[in-house]
């Protein structure tokens, strides 16, 4: 009999691979801070962008899972598969990527800009709002896990746009620095 992705084995292996990837990422970051290369800023910026891309990918995918999950009958194999996918996405990608994005972003805001600039304050506000969306999605994962989703697929389609709109505003603030 073949092993299913919802079995404990694949989940444990996926978790281990994710932990190894996070450990390597953090080891690279620690090595950079110990080494202090002349282009440390560029390294931190690159790692920040990688973490943000991972976070955004997860934030854009999660509501799509919710949309399909709302159509699955509670307790069905399909519903249980969605629960597993949502939990793994949250714990293995979304949460670590958000934490790394915040840490590196705050380091850059402090070390490069001294937390000065209207554009930076606006960007931080939008990142706080994006974190709020993240927390809303995390609560939804727990609600779906208890078979207590109270939201429609239409609601999740609308919520799928929130990370996109915030991402656009954040990128404009970071690149254009309009004020």
C-alpha cells in the first residue's frame, strides 16, 4: 500500500526538510553577521526579499485552499486533506517566512534608515496590516481544523485580494518612496 500525503510519515519528513531549510537560512544569516562583508546590506536585503516572497506565496495560496475547503463536506477525506495542507502551509512556510521577514525588515529599517521617513512609516503600517491578514488566516486554519468555518467561498475570494493589495502598497512605498 502506498503512503498518502496526509499520513504522519510524509508530514514528519516535510517538517524536517522545512526545519533544515530554516536552519540553513539562519546559519547563512549568522555567518554573514559574523563575517561582516562590505556588502552585508545587500545580503540582508536579498534574504529579506526571499523571506517576503515565501510569505507572500503562502498568503496568496492559503485563501485558495479555504475556497475549495468550504465546498468539502466536514469529516470527508477531501476536508481532512485540506486541513493537513492548511496546517502545513501555516506552520512550515507562512509563520517562519513572516518571522524572518519581520526580523530582517526591522534590521534594515533601523540600520539603513534609522526608522526615519514617511514612506517607511507607511510601509510598516501596511506590513502590520499584512500581519493582521496572516493572523486572520491562522485563525481560519484553526476554525477549519475544528470543522467550524463560518465563512463562504465568496468571502475567501475577496480575502484573497487583501494580501495582493497590501503587497502593491508595500512595494510602492519601498521602491518609489513617495513621501
